[in-house]
């Protein structure tokens, strides 16, 4: 609670989400009563194994995949790195990797290592609106490309990539296509039976599930080289399964399916109302995202507040109990500008004056009103100093 006793307003759901009551209730028995190891041969182990199987089926159904194509992991970072490293091992004679310049750090952070090992890394820059265009990927991919990696929804701007077309481009040149789906799953429809994606990552804590649980989709037609060898997960990921976390992820995908089925329009309306209020309130403010609604996620906006340091905005909003961020949660605490915004052509000053607002399912109209009121105070303060 804030100093005034008000409930905090969480506009940073892209960083993490609370475990939903429905998910928590599903998980609780597997901490104590049903604590068996899925590899144990007796009844408790069999029940744990069955719980993992049911969760795998739920995740697969949600993604439009087969259950044998789902590998449980510790989250998005592990899934991304496992997929990328496995893809290079599957194409040992190819020495080029194509990445978008706005990938998550768990993928971009591997680029230097790959270059040291003799790979050529081609980074595809986004257009000024933040979107990765298929034609730009096409120019970068050659018959020497082992892997193309482009995220489905950018985790800072909400820009949606044309992943179907990018998959076709990669496959036409004989490359594999990995897609970071962490910011997409549960926010936009994801049907892997309809797109040519070879591997896709997701994380439970972005969709009201527990931290420390995630999954990797690996298309059954592709071989897989495990990041962590072991006998579990059909020898694709070693280590005793995190049964409560896996159960929670399974239930989170069921809940996300219900949410998407009921429509995301209410969240989008709140986001649009918030955007309109900010753009009217701050002269020169603009949106760091595509203008076309069809290519941006409905829950997120990234806004530039010209001449106002983002850290100052964060402090002012935080003091009032409103939670937002300057970008990816994995770079929290850094004073460096967002690599995503810089890649879009923003100056360092502009990038450091931009904030990401991401609306979760629990955000209400009253939360938006309260946030706009707080920002109005800030606008008045800035106006006074300018005058």
C-alpha cells in the first residue's frame, strides 16, 4: 500500500505479474501433500508425473502444438539460450546468425560469444516505429545462415513482428527460426500450427504464473541439443522437474486462453484512453510504437516525455504508488538508455525520457484516472519551471 493507504497501481505487467488465485490454488498441493518426484516409481511419483503430463497438454493446447513438442524450463532466458545454441549445433556448416537488434538481452548477449567463435552476426534494425520488417530480414538471410531469431512482440514497445513471413524466409534459405514469445504469449493469439516457427520461448510469470517456470516449444521435426543434459524431459532438459511451477504454468495457460477468448478489447480501450490523455497533456509527447493497431500488442505503450528525465518520472510516479518502467525488467537499475529505442533512431536523451506502461488484467478505469491525475501534477510542475 502507498503512504496514503491506496492500493498501488501496477502498470508494469510486462516486468512480471502476480500469481493468480486460480493458479495458486492449483499449485499448493504440490508443495506438501503431492510432493513426489516424477521420476520415482511409486504412487506419489506417478501422481507427480501425471500432473506434469497434464500441464504439458495444457501448454501444448494453448500454443497449437503437440505435447511432445513442449520442454519445461526455468523461464524465458533459459528457453531462449537453449533454442539458440541448439539451432547452431543443428547447422554446423553454416556460420551466420541473423538477429533483430531489439531482441531480449538473453539472445543479444550471446552475439559477442558467437563472433568470437567465428560466426558472422547480422543484426536487423527496426524501422522508426519499432517494427521489424520481413524484407529487411530477407536481405540479411543467406544460404550460410544457421539461425534467424526475431521476437514475436517486442517487450518494450509492443510492436508485433511478421513472424509467419519471417519463418518462410528462414526456411527458404534452409535456416532455423527461433521466436522469443515471452511478451506475446497470453497477450496476442499464438497458434504454432499456423506459422513456421521451429522453437518458441515462454515464461510463466508474465501470464500470472510463478517465477522460475517456463517452457520451450521445439517442433518435432527438428533435433534438439540440450543446454542442460539429463534424463528428464525426454533427455531435453536435465534436473528434477519443478512440479509446482510446471502445474502453475499449465493452469496459467488455461486461464490465459479464457482471457483471450473473452477478448482483449477492454484492456486496449484503457491503454488507448491513457495514451490519449498523456499525448494531450504533454506538448511534444509521442508514442514509440507502430501507429497501425494490427501490429502492436493491445496492453502496452511506450511514451516519450520530451525534456523530462525518465528517472524523475519514475520517482514521481513511484512516490504516488504507481509502478512503471523505463524498459526491460532485466535491465532495471541501469542508467543506460534502452537498446530498443536507440535502434529505432531515438537520441540518447529521448530514450532516457521514455517510459513503458503495460496494463495487466487487474488494471481498472480508476487506475488509469489516478495515473493521469498524477501525471497532470507533473505536467503542471514542468510547465511552471519552463515558464
